[in-house]
C-alpha cells in the first residue's frame, strides 16, 4: 500500500490522523525556519510543512533538495493550517511531515506545469505526458470521460446496444480517402480503416438490432486543418422502424441529458428546427450560430434601377443590421472591407449605411441613393438609431456565404458568442445531391445511403438537384456537432442512387453489393445519426480546438511528434506484405 | 411513428388496446379457418391471428402471401389467447389483425432463422446479418454490451478514467507482428495499429492520470487459430502508486461485480492465488483449470532402479489419479495412449495402473513392478478402489505439459468441466524471461516493461533465467482471461532490460526512447492488467469460441467473407502512398 489518501481529499475532519500521500512536487517554498511543499496528484494539491528545530534535520535536508516534479511518498500528521485557503478542498489542513521518500527524481521539465504554461504548442506535444499533468488539459480529458459514460448510460436506458464493428474493413473510393492496411495473408490486397461504420450499422439494422450505438474511432486520410485529426471519435447510432422525428427526439434527449448531467444546464423547450434553405437564406450557412440574430435582409427589389452598377448587375443584394455600430470609424469599416475581400471569403466589396443616433443616414453609396431611399432600407432592416447596416452584392451563393462570415465576425467583435451560452438547432431538409463542377457529376451531400424524400423520388430522373433528403444536422453555436439521415432500405432505390452518382452497375455491385444483397432479405426502414465526439466535448469544454480534448493528438502533418510516428519499417516486413516503397523523387 | 409497442412487451394488461407492431415474419400457420403469424423483433415474438369470416378477406389474402422474414407493420386489438404459452412474455395474448402493411419483402433466407439453424459456418458468415437475427447470436452480443457497460460503471466508480489512445501509432518489432498503415503525407513511412496501448497507458501514468482504463480494439497480424482474431478487444487498465496486491484486489473486485450483476453468481471468498511454479508442477499448465483436482503426483524416487528403462532414463515420472476409471477397457486406454502421442502433445507413451474395486492392482508395467510396489504408488496417489492412475515419463517440461493435456482430456470425459461452474484463479510470480532456442536470446515472458522482482534484480547480470517478475495472470476455468504486471519505472532498469533482451542501446532508444525519456520526468510506480474482452464474454456465455461473441468476425484466413475484405485498391491510391505491389510469384 503506497498511500492512505490522495492529495485531494483531506479536510479538517482528518486533523490528527497519521497519513501517507504520494504525488509530484509542485513547488517548494523555503522561508528560513519553515519549508512548505505543494504535493500534487490527479485529485488535487495538499500542502506539506517542515519546521527547523521541530522536524528531523535529515528530512529537512532531503526536502530542500526536492526538485519540481520529483515523485515522493510522504507520511505525517494532518494539522490545521494557520493561514487557510478557501479555494482548495484541502485548504484548511497541511501535513506535518514525518518521513519523505524520494520515489523518483525528475529532470527540470521543458515547460512549467501550471494552468498557464510557458511551453509552446510543438514542445507541449513532444512532451505530451507532461502537458497532460496540467490541470486544464487533465480536466478536458476527465470531461471527455464523463460525457462518454453519461452518453452510454443514457443510450443503454433507451434500449440501445453498443456493438463493435470491424476496424479492418473494405476500401471504398466514395467519400474521403481511406487509410489502408496491407494484408500479409492476401498479398496485394488491403483492408481499409473505417471512415464511419455506416454500412455495418445498416447491416445491424437488417439483422434486427433495432437500436445500435457505438463510441468509435473513425479515420480519414485528408490534408489536415486545425480542427481535423486523421483519427477521430464518433457517437455512432442507428435505429429501425423510425422516421426523422423519432431520431431527432431521441438525440435531442441525449444532448439535453448531457447538458443537464455534465453542465447543469436545462433546456426546457424543444430545439428549434430550421430548413437548410432557410439557414442559407437567413444566415448564409448550413450551420448557423443562433445565439444572436443579425439575420439576413434581401434588398434586390428596393435597390435596383438607381444606376448603381454593382447592385444592378448583382444576382443578390443582401445585408445585416449591426446593432450600435453606427459610430464605426472609417478605419474600422476599411478593416471589414478587407475582411470580406479575403480570398477565402471572396466578396468584391462592402456597402454600409450608418443610421446615426441623430437619425441622419450616411452611406457609402450616397451618390446613388438619397436620404429618403436610404430611410426605406433602414425601415426594411428594422434598424434603430445608432445601428450600422452592412451590405454585400454578387452571385447568390457566394454572397450569402460571405455575409455569413461577416455576420460571425461582427458577432465576435460585439462579444455575442459567449461560450457559456448554448444555442442548439436542428437543420433539416438538406438537398440530396451536390453538383461537382470539376468531376462533372453529382455527389451525395451526406452519403449515398441517404434516402430522398418520398415525394421527390421521381425528380431523381428529371431534376436530381431539386431532390431533398431526409437528412438533418445538429448544430450548436454554429458548430456542426453531428448529422444523419433516414436511409434507403430498398435495393432498387439504392441501385438508382448509385446510378445517379455515376456508378456503373458493376462498380456499385462490387463495392456495395453486400449491402444491396442484404436489403433483399427483409431490411427494415431505418435511420441514424453520428455525433462528432471530439467536437461535442470541446464545445462542452468551451474551446474551439478539438486537439485540447484528445489525449495524444497528431499535428497538422499527421505526425505524433512524441513517439515519432509514422516511421520506416523493416524490409523484412515489407517483403512479407509483398510491397516495395518507391524511392523519393521517382 | 411506426409502432406503438415492440414484439416483446404486450401482456394481459394490454387486452383491448389497439396496437401497432413492426417486425419480421417468423412463420405463418394456416389452419383452414385460422391463420397465425409469429411476428419477431429484437425484443421477442408476438402472435398475430386472423380468422376467415371475421377478418377482412383482403387482409387474409395478404397474410397468406407473407413469406419468412418479410418485414410487416400490423395493427389490431390485443386479445387474450385461447391456448397460452407460459414460456413467452407475450404468451398470454395475441393480436387480432386489423391491417397488414408489407414494409419490405424477403427472399427465402439461405438458412433457417432458428436457435438451431441448418446453416454451416461459411454460409452463416457470408450472411452474418441473417445469422445475427438468430436469438442465441443476438443474445451473445447483448451479453457483450451488458458486460461492457457494467465494466465501465464499476471502473468509473473506482475513479478510473477512460482515455482513448491512438490507433495510428508506431511500429515496434518486439512482440507479435504489427499491422501497418502506409502514410500518404510521409511516403515510405508507416503507422502501426496497436497490439496493445501498453506504452501509451504507461505515459498516462507518467502524466499523473493515476487510474486509467479503456475498452479498446487491438491488432495482431498472426496466423489465425480458432480462437484468435486479427482484431480483438481488451479491457486495458493501469494504476499508479500500487503494488501487485492492489491490482489483484481491484480487478478481482471487477470480476466479482460482473459475475454478480450479469450472472447473479456471488463469490464470497477471495480468488485463490498460485505461483507459476506450482501451476506447472501440479497442473502442467500456467492456466490450470481448478474446477476439479487430479493434481500431479511425482514418482521419481519411487520408481527408479527397477530395471524399467523408460523410468530410469526419464527426467520426470509424473501421474494423475483418475477417479472411478479402473474399468477402462483396453480400447479406451489405447485411445488415451494415442492422445498423448499426438505430435502437439508429444509424449512417447502412457503407463497405467488400475486399482480395481476388489483392491487388486493391474498395470502396464507388471513386468517390472510387483503388487507390493504398485500398492505404494496407489498409496502415494491416494487412490480409491476403482481409480485409474495414468503416468507419463520423459523430459520435465514436455512431460508436465503432456500430462496437463491428458488431465483436461480426462476431465472432459468425466464431465468435470461444467460451463456453469466458474473457478477463478490468480497465477503469480511468473519468470521474467524465456529463452528462445531458435533466436538464441531471451524474450520477455509478458513484455519488456514488466518489472523484475526487487530481490531478483542482481540476477539479471548473473542468471537471467532465474529472475521472477511481478507478473500475474487471471485464469478462469483453464482460460487465460487476462494478465498484467508491475512495470519498470526507472530509465536505467528499463535500459538494462532492453540490453538483456539483446537490443543495442541505439535500437532501444530508437524504438522506446520516448518512454525512457518520459521516465526521467518523475515517473510514478505503476502497474496494470489487460483482460481479453472477447474471451471474458465468451466465458460468461458458456462458449469456447470467441467468434460467436463478435458481431462481424473474420475467418481463419483473416477475411471478412461478407464484405469481401481485404481487397485490391486502385493504382492511384498506391501511387499516392508511394507503394508498388509486387506481382504474385515474384
């Protein structure tokens, strides 16, 4: 038995007890006659005390030599502290040290093990085992554990069964790029790591499992962005004999349960539901942040025909009313103009109207529109004196998206995106297909197994772009937390879908024949959802970065810099796999 | 809303209710005037009834056309059954059908969806989604889910945190063969899939996580046997500031909790603990089945020097007493002789002594030993009249193992291995190292991170084979359910260990430098265990085969015959990975 207590539990109730603690030396303060040591473990910090004259000199000498992050085992009596710290559970007591055993030494860590560390990203990743000692990072992973276990308990109570699906599965070119695993027993052949267990969970529905879930690792070999990882975790679910409302209600229940149990936040109302078309029309995004308004107002009818070429030639003129920003300086407006003109946003310019406190109106297009006309705009936007109207014009989709970005930028500036406020939203009625200009064919907006809306099925032949899907996304604070759909469960419709996506019948059968064959043996109607677990946890943790909520993340080059992976393997192993590595530059 | 109830819940309490059920047609019985349909879903079977004259003729015609495994949606009134079936929850009622909707048709399944099916292994695997509809297979996976969730709840209450470790990690040649994943971003380099999260969980201990667990997929590219799968699941755990007893007690607690909550079996006593040496000496196995006795008795001193060359030249003469088998026929004895001479067992012959009911003695070595001498054997074995003594002689280790196999064979014949009886056992004090004759070097018996016993450390230099480890296995009914050890947490000792295992300093640093470096920053003493989840579940399910407890297992060639994986991938993808597949036969 190494210890009698952890460093996070002793209080006044234990005064007088002789205890043994283990942990890491957070810091040593030597104030002449008195030495204090902060001893840390996962559970907290307990203060140790030694006193010249009262403590054994040998122990005092040992204490003075302790370095940061040394591992020690300490015994002594619990005493009441002279100067208490009400912020800490253990703040009322300290341990009067009787013995100290140095269990392990530590070199000086390359960065401080404090809430605010002096270590940069790269260094912290290389020494991730030290970074994980820091309270905020440790708490992130404890939050992750808590959300996982509460998710499981909720779904278990709703009759869901967790079923593990294979990690070594089959490569399919549809969707993102697969990671592949060469087979030694079948040289020249490869397994693929799952991008999601989609087909397997559908097979479980065919198998009659009714309600399935899995918290499961998925893999995508994509070029990485800040919030993408090559391996990520999903809460993956599927249900049989359900329609869209059943699924939305079930998983709204899960999210509410998690907010309540993990964050003590109750949502009394049902989550709002918005069509994809409305989301694009009023927010310029399929994942609107509805913690604040600033919804889009279209001006096409009001502003054309006044000789302003930008408006007259634009497919769409659309704007937002920004509350209280009429006093934005020229410089601030210029910054916004630069913002919308960035290549990734792509607007060609920004028009503004100041509705001043004195109810005068001033705009960047005063040359074309007089005060009376501008007042009509102000009326349409329902602006109040002191507001600023920002307008973009151009091609419809691009302009909406650009204004969507500007809307978020303004909200950030105005502090309207409080991470402690949560605004969930279901976005529904997505289009089934997206046209890809490069490959000149349709792609499935969700995936090829998503069911078209029943009334739209005939449009698959005549106007596929018009077909809507029984597909839905869960959005919280402008972040897509998850998405799903009602699935196709009929072999002929699934074949039709592959045909629309440009598969030959042979390709479809070769890649997804096992699923279509399964549909011939009594497939039930079914649908499901997958929630991005890393993202859900980071949202609960109030952060944008999923990396802070993953124990051992990879960097943007897909490397684990701590263990130095990926790495070369032995020629013997390549030979067994029947593979040759092409030399660089060839 | 598809249904008001499942097929497993309606009872007499619901008589008179109008309900809607969905499910699969198990069978249709048409008895002239009455038609019964058994409707099945995950939750049970509900009987439907239609009656000529009373039911709508159109519905009756539809019912008559229903085939096995059709998916239907049925509405009607719950009525009390004339002839009740007390074996079924729903056995008191039936549904008088009002409407039937055929939701999906089914081709005739290739095998019957019954508890005892007519489908062979290969066919059931190809149509696994149909096999999973069978109650025993479905129940296996529900058992798996139940054990997983109870495991998590137990460990959560014990302060364990589930942390997900990477699936894309680093290849290490020590241990079994890795599955590897070529990296596209670093062509010519590979990730490896984890054989276990061993190094990561140790880093989590260095990080101060204190108690870690994970139910996690692991991977080994080995040639497969009946109860091996290329991907398998572990309950993986690690604790800090613990000694061996802490770990044994914690996980004995888990196993007892699982037996109690899942199987309603209580273990009042602590699990017996046996040293590796005793296990080999008394059972000829490091995973003895202690549901029955038949422990080994050594005869060396008693039987040498009587001119029987086999004994005189043998390193070890050892036997078991088999109760009540003195009347085994010549043919039965011959079968046993054949059994022990099988190449995988490898004994050269079998000596027997019958201790007959009339207290006479008859042996296969009467030429060398008289009745008086044999009576001494009988005495040593503590045999009762009617018992049979079976003796093997030869090289020590081989003979023990062979007798261990014979012991299990005899227990099988005598029905002493009741799958409803559970006999857990801790085997402790394993040797640290095993000598490999082929490679002429030591291998770690558990893995290179296992700590030698403190008092044996000096032997690492002088006689490594004598070093014992703080390593332990959990064995239940002769099945190794898991194993673990106290780990090395000191850089120098870890370096020493790699040196004993034949690593150059450079190789050790290159492959495991990240872990040894971590040990320099305040590594706590720690240890852990990994339990084979597939095997644990199959033990609870009373089966020898883990495959029956995995939703989508691979066959012995590592193939998923349902989805046909592994398979070839496109040349474009190989090019991106910088790989060339060597043609077959080259």
